[in-house]
C-alpha cells in the first residue's frame, strides 16, 4: 500500500532529516515509527501526505507515485490524526466529525449519518456527544473525536502523529485499547508516530526503530524485543525488553500443563482417592461439557456429597491468545501459582510460571531462527 524507495529529505542548511529510507507498509497493516525526538519519524509520516516534500527518492501509494498526484486530492485519501486534535471550537462534535465528507461534496444528511456511525465506533454515543462542543469534552474524548474525524471519508490510509500523547496514562491505555478494537474492525493502513517503545510494541504489527534519520530495525514487535538488530536498538528498547515482550507473546495451547481434573457430579470421596493416588493436592473442576467451574483442594473432599458441593470459584483465568503479560498480571493479582486458560468457557489447561518462562524463551528462539514457535524444542524449564 505504501512504499518508500530511497527517500531522503535534506534541508537548505544541510540538515538531513531522513536519509535513504526504503520500506513497505502492507494494506491493512499498522506500522509504528518509534525513536527519540528529532530522529526523522514525523518527517517520514508528513512526506506521505506531502506536507513535506522529499529531496530525492519516491513514495508510492497503491503503486502510484504520490509526487504526480494533486496534493489536495491525495490528502482527501488520507486520514490525519495529531496529538492536539485540532477540532473547530465553534462547531459541534457531530459537525466536526463530518468535516471531510462535507468538504468532498457529501450531502449533509449522509455526512452526519457517517459521523454518527464513527462516533459510536470510537465509543462516544452520538446522541449524547454529537450536540456538544469540544470544550465540553475531556482530553481523551476529544482525541476519540479526532480519530473519528480522520476516518469519516473512509480513507484507505491513516497517519497518526503522537495521537495519545497528550492524555494521562490511564486514559492513554483506554484509548489504545479502543483504537486496537477499532482497527480490528476497519483494518486501515496506518503509520503511527510515537516516542514510546511500550506504545509502539502494543499497537504495531511491525515497528520501525529510528536512529538519526535512518531505520535501525524494521520488524515485528516480538523480533525487535527478542533479537535487536543493533546495539542501538537493544539500548533503545531497554534492558527490560524481556518483560516488554510478555505483552506481545500470545498464550498458545502448547504452552499449557494438564492438571488433575474432577467432574462436578463425581463423588467427593472417589475424587479424593484418585488425587491421593496421583500425588496431587488439588484439581480443576469441570462440568459435563468440559467448561471450567472452579477448583477443589484434596482437603475439601474428605466428606460426603459430590465434587460440585465442595468446589471453589476460579478467579485466576485468561483466554487463550491473551498475552503472557496478562497471565502474569492475573497471577500477581490473585497471588496464584497458576492461571487457567480458556477457549471461551472450555478449559484448555493451566499456565504456570515455569511454562510462562518457557513460552517466552520459545517465542524468542522462534524469531531468532525464523520458524514457528511449535518447531522450537528444548528441555522444559520445569524439568531443567
């Protein structure tokens, strides 16, 4: 969708903002440009909509050299979101959101209907927020409006310059969650500029890590964190990159242990005898469909009745496919030695600290070798 071919931007005073950039962004991909201030990432993004013209090289969008496209027509195909939002203070939120469709000739009713649809998409009830003005919204709400406005004319490309940088950390995380949900629904081709490696890792399908005017590494978040291409990248992502990688490594069924299982309707004494024979102190409790019901300790089973009479609620659980960071957080929150992993309600197994570490190691090795995770084998941490 977007391709840079040896693109350089050099200013009359001799300053080189970007030097010989070559990379490609696929259709529907979200690429984060990350690096310190003054490294050229915003210049890169602004050359895509020709707010800055390159000195040399070519930028192609959908196979077309953008230098040959009228800048106004080009920009109408590109959504643009900036940190300070830039809403018109004298216009309602609905009219702000409908700005671009109105400019390109949509009828008022169609433009406002599209605006209402997008406000709902970014989590703002159009009936409640549409009639309000920007100064009646919080910073996070204004930022959502900025995203909705950028999407209003359904552009194939979205450029975002530090879009969540002007809000507090809690709101920022909520906005990132909302944006990821929205991106999963609309699948735009996105270039997002940030100076925050945590944000880049969380949002990007791939990351371009900038040095001074050059891309030091262009790869998936997991590869950047697990196998930095240069000492500069390793220093930039930080010594705690292993912890950061937890947020981009998904839980897979192969990562799980299979603990003892008891059924709801099983006699308590029978279950206790089975656990003792296996040397187990507890069991996961499932219903007849294999769905998680809870857990039970062996000391709870020395009585009459069924396992279901003695089962305890299971609070420490995560869905399969969730990041390892989420599982680690649930373990800490509930002071648990393991978490149950579910596919909807169906129980798949448990993730222990040892298996979490093993999954992280396998993910790093898979990226280093260029193979799927299930092709990496080594002695289990638990058995080492």
